[in-house]
């Protein structure tokens, strides 16, 4: 119910206009359509939860691949340079690629935090849609 706090407002015409628009929306089926959209959004939110859990598994794999644990190739051990030269080359590549690995690790951590926040907010949104009075 609208209260007449402002004398400049014509509440009777405003209330009549509001009732007319509400009746038009009900007649056009827009209200029912929106209710159906909400139920499909709930299903898509559940799908989002599954995809976010998949992202978490992919981030585990990224962190595993980001660890530098390259064994010395057999061919390098047979070369005349020997095993020491191969170890030196691996250390040089390790040093050259360290910044990239650090960047990859930072991006993976940031994405993991973003995924955790998105997951928590999505769960909260599902709870609020189930019980909007909370």
C-alpha cells in the first residue's frame, strides 16, 4: 500500500497505473515466463558449481606442471660434454624460466582464490533463492 507522504504525488492515478501494468504483465504471460527462467537459472547455478570444481582440479594440474623437475635426457648423458654439461644447461634453463614459472604460480593462486570466492557466492545465491526471507 502506498502512503501519501508527498502531497504532490497523485497516489490514486499511480496505483491505478501500477495495477494496469501488473494486469498486462499477467495477461501476456511475462510473470510465468520469468518464473520458468528462475528455475532454469537454478539449474545453471548448479552446473556452475560443477564447473568450478573442475577448475579447481585443473589448477592442481597446473601447479604440478609448474614444478621444474626435468631429468637429464639419456642422449645428453651420452654426448661428449657429459652429464655435468647437461646439468649446467638444465640449471641455466631453470634460471631463465624462473620468472615465467613464478608468474604462472601467481596466476594459478589468484585463479584459485577467485574460484573459491565465486563458489562461495554461488552457494549463497542458491540458498537465497531457495529461501528469500533469510
